[in-house]
C-alpha cells in the first residue's frame, strides 16, 4: 500500500486565491478515486457548478460557506459536504483565515459545468 505525503506533491494555483494538489488519481495508482488537497485564502471562491458524478468535500481547517442545491451552510472542521451528481454547489471562504479542504470524486469525473464565473 503506497503512502502519499501531501507535502511531497507541489501545490499549484487552481483558481484565484486557491492552491491545490492532486493527491490520489489514476497516475498515482487509483482505479476509482481522485482526491485533492486545497487551501482557500480569504475571499477565494469556487463558483456554482455541477458534475455528472457525486463529490465529497471535507473541511479540514478554517470555516467555509457552502451552497448545495437550495441549502446554504457555514462549515467548520471537521465537516463533510456531499454534492450529489447534477446538484449545483459552490464554496466561498468568507472568513479572515485560510481554509483547507480535501475533495473526493470518481477517478473518471466527467466535465464540470460552470453555472457562474
């Protein structure tokens, strides 16, 4: 069983105010799961979007505001957000501190459909 040290994988800017890394994916030997590790700076946002597959997001550090479908929630560590397939969801860091999330979705996650920019 491989042990993957997150800090051994360089983080890249994925959105304004956000750095992330793919921890687990097909290239690292997973047949079914992709896992990401991201830091969201204050004010950083993942706009409203959908996926054809479900997504699970775990808040590890900080406080984040989520929209999933018609629900709006503020989540602190250790909280888990579940976005079913096709359900619009977004994340914003409205706090004054960085927040860290872990994301999980199928390794063959189809195209993301952005509903806002």
